[in-house]
């Protein structure tokens, strides 16, 4: 991402076990990574409110996180996520 002339934003979101939280990625985000701080927690990620517990992507325990590249999106995108443990979600986004 560094060669694309983009800037990073780092965010930490406190999570309560089995409770959905959300984060608005900045406008013009081209890539993001999300993970949980706990080495024993699982993260469930969705892009629709209320879906993080059912229709989601699971980021496995102990993984390096989930990275996604977004092309051609100027508007903000909201991530919805939850964990099986009380922990902190760590997000880094790269945007123009």
C-alpha cells in the first residue's frame, strides 16, 4: 500500500463479548486490516448491521487479521463486528 500515496489511520474499538460494534472507515479507504488484540478471541466481521453474529466472515483465533482491498469507493464503509471475548479490535485503514 505504501507505494500508492495513501495515509494510514489506526483505530482501537473496545468490544464486549457477543455484542456488535461498528467502525466507519474513512472516505477513500483503499485497504484495511482488522484483528483482535486477544490471542484467544475470534472475530466475526460483516458489512451489514446486525449480521456480525450470523452472516459474517470469521477471523480465526490467533490470526494476523483480515485484510481487504477496496477499489473505486469514495464513500465511507461501515464495518460491523463482534468477538466471543471482551477485547479490543485493532483496525488500520489506508486512504487517499
